[in-house]
C-alpha cells in the first residue's frame, strides 16, 4: 500500500468518526431526548470513536515501521556475511 493510499484510507476513517461525533453532538444541541438523558455517555462515545481511529493509525504506522526496519536488516545481513573472509 502506498503512502498516499494509506493516508487517504486513514482520512476517510477519521472523517467518518468525526461525522459520527458531530451528528451526536448536534443531536445533543437540538435536544434529542434519548441523547440528553445520556449526555456523559454521548461525549464519551464521541471521544472514543475519534481516538480509536487515531490510535489505530498510530499502531498501524508503528507496525509498518517495524516491518520495514526488519526487512532492511534482513536484506543487509547477507551482504555483511559475504564480506567475511572464508576459510581464515
């Protein structure tokens, strides 16, 4: 997956989370009864929805970095072993 497609996917996920949070907060603002009865839970859900997307992106980026580092070490390792003198 290229960087631009990864960023685009994360932007879509973040946009969906922010849209969900905005709809819930707008529902509170206009006074939807079942949301007004659960104001703390509504804000907590909004926070969790957005932060889950951000945490997932950070974890995904960390795993991709670790895999990239492991691949570069694995590719560099055979070159280092070929440079050692054989039979010495």
